[in-house]
C-alpha cells in the first residue's frame, strides 16, 4: 500500500488521469483507508476547479503580485 507521502507525490497525476491502472488502484486503495488523504485530494480538486475558472487575462497580473509578495516577505525576514 502507498504511504501518505507517496500518495501526495502521485496526486497531480492521479487527478489528471495520468496514472497506469496499477498505480491508480494503489491510490484508490489508500484513499479508501486514509481520511486525511481523502481530504487532501478533495482540496486539490477544489484548487484545480478554482484555477480553471480564473479569467485568462489575469495570469500575468497574478504572477506579478505573487512575485511582489515574495519580495516583500524576503525583505521582512
């Protein structure tokens, strides 16, 4: 069975349907037994949904804002 750490490592591929059958079954088996990982996958799905619904033209603005916030955080440290 997969560990939680391994599930997290494969989570993006799982959500994008990029895993082979064996790995997909391993992920599903783990999710059936691990409440925390089920919660993590639900949060990842919600994040993907939110990102898909963002207006396309704002990506550059969001990247600039994220970069500025990172700079401010580095300066305050």
